[in-house]
C-alpha cells in the first residue's frame, strides 16, 4: 500500500460556541498542533473566526470556515465570500455538509460552484459526501457517493485543494457509527471514485471520516487504512476529546 497523506482532524463547531469558550479551545488546539503530526483545523461560526484566527496565527493549527458563497462579492445578504475568509486567515472551508444540503437544499452543482470559489480564493475545500438512512437501507449508498463525487467536484481537484469527508448522514449526531469494516469498504470505494474523476493523484487526496466521532471510538475509526483523519462535530467542542481523536490517527 502506498504511503498515506498526513492526517487531518478538523473541528466543525456548527452553530455552537462563545467568545470565551472559543479562545480556550483555540489555545488548546494550538498546543495540540505543536505536539502531533496530525494537521489540526478549527471551523468555528463566522463571528468567532477573527478571534480564533488571532490565537492560531503563527501556530501549526489551521483555521477553517463552515461555508462560503459561490460568488466572490455581491448583493448576497447573510452570505460570506471566499476571498474574505482567506483574508482573515482561513486555510479551509467546509462545503456540502449534509446539514447544508438538507436544510438549505444545496444541490451537487451548487456545492461544485462553491468549491470553485474556494479554490479561486486559495482555500482548501473540505467537501462532504454521505448517504441518508433510507438510501442506505435501499442499497443506494455507493450510487449516492459516486454521484456526489462526480457532481460536487469541479475539474482541477488535486491533493492540495481538496479534502473529502465521508459523513453518513444517519450517523451524524446520532451516536451511531458504521462498523470499521464498512468504513474501510466505503472509503476504498470513494478512493476509486476519485481516481475515476481526477486520475492517479487521487491516491493522495485525504478522505476523512465524520459522523459521531468521539474519543471512545476514535482509535477504531482512525485505524482504518483508508481513513486519513476526521471531521469532528460535537466532540470538537471538548478540548480533551478533540485531542484524543487527533492523537488516535495512525502513523503513516
């Protein structure tokens, strides 16, 4: 097996956090990033990006946002442009998360347009894919993942600008996770789909697992050969749990 890329653990705070709490978590993340080979990124809500950026600046930890608009500027009240995210210090942006796809009706083409905007701004896109429980029960998981990879990635995807996060929708926030062997099979399937979409360099694109990742299941999930890190939800708001997940990433 070829050498896997450096693991990435990104914390998606969603619509949670406070100014004081964000500062404490950012300090803990900066310390964590200095002692682990795993790349660490925090993705707080938009109002907390600037104070978190100030703490992470000059450290090994990275800053990410939770969304961006497909246009670089314009009359889009309530949206945020990718160039501004980059200007305040973001390295990554999460795009196509299942909550955005479900609650805001984002389609694969809309996600693709946002990914292109992120790339134009010099941001790495963490592109989320995953099946619903009904799709899983109907045996449509692989078809859904293949379509999302095909339709959500613009031409030009490469290991430097793209991270894929596999998040089974039925697992997010539920406390349920697929068995490690299921994760292995689906990450291998995603790897093959990426190779079909962008070519051999897809072998170095990081594929993260997300969906109820916690300190107590991190070692089993992060030990799966095709898992290159984690996109962490609720556990990223607990510095100790987040650290345990990052440290569970296997050596490559």
